[in-house]
C-alpha cells in the first residue's frame, strides 16, 4: 500500500446486524461506535432493514444495515476494533447463526483480498446474503467485489430469489455522534 493511499485512508464497508434487545437501537449504537473509531471516519450508513434469519430460523428477525468508513487502520486492526465494539455492546459468541445483540462484519477493505486465519476479506458469504447486499447496494452500488469483479448491484441482481427476505424499515437511521457532536449520516 503506498504512502499517500495509507495517509488518506482506505474505504471499508462494515455489516451491522442485531436481533436482540431493541435491535434497531443496537444497530444505531454500533453506528455511533463506528463514528467514534480512532483512525477512521464514518462516511455514510444505509437505511435499516428488517431481515429474516438464515440458518436457525426459529428466532426473531434481524435488523441490518451497512456502514462505509475511511480508515488508516490495517485490516487486522480494524477487525480487532470491530470485535472490541461487539464486546462493549455485550456480544457473547455462542455459535453460528444464532441470536445476537450485535454483529459487525468486515465486508470489504478497498479492493484487498485477504485470506488469513481469522480474517477473510471480502467476507466469504457477501455475495450470497441479501441482508448484506441490499443495504450495501444502497450506499455503494458501484463498489466492485475484488474476487468476482462484479459490482454490488450486479451481485444483488444475480441473487434472484435466494438470500432471504429483506424489508425496508426506514430512511437515514439516526443522528450519529462524532467527536461529541451529533450529525446526520
């Protein structure tokens, strides 16, 4: 990564989801934490969407969104920061697909392709998940999946009927605090 690019920061996309403890509020809280993330700037967030659970279907529906940030954090440090936010918000990892108070996934880190223990970018399920593609398409339809070379809009179009039901909940999710000041995303 060249010096100029690293000083300006890398555009990254983060999936946000919750289905416990007022999930829309938990998603907004996570957005606030992303706005306060050191070495990063929250650029925009999608609307909130209500989505059916995949995997374990006998649980409450999720609320999902996607945030776009510009960060100078290396990908592993960004992932650690996301896991720290989850921990602060009370996330307890108790198996895959189950209910959760918050879930933050690193979807894209510029055009990087990373496959290391504990870190895979782009997110390996990104192209299969309507609950991620719909909000990501809202804020970054022309972002290109670095492995497939297809835009987010193109991936969403190719998903057809698969990937779960997604219902629009509302416009700009909330006012986000940044450095102690409220602002609209």
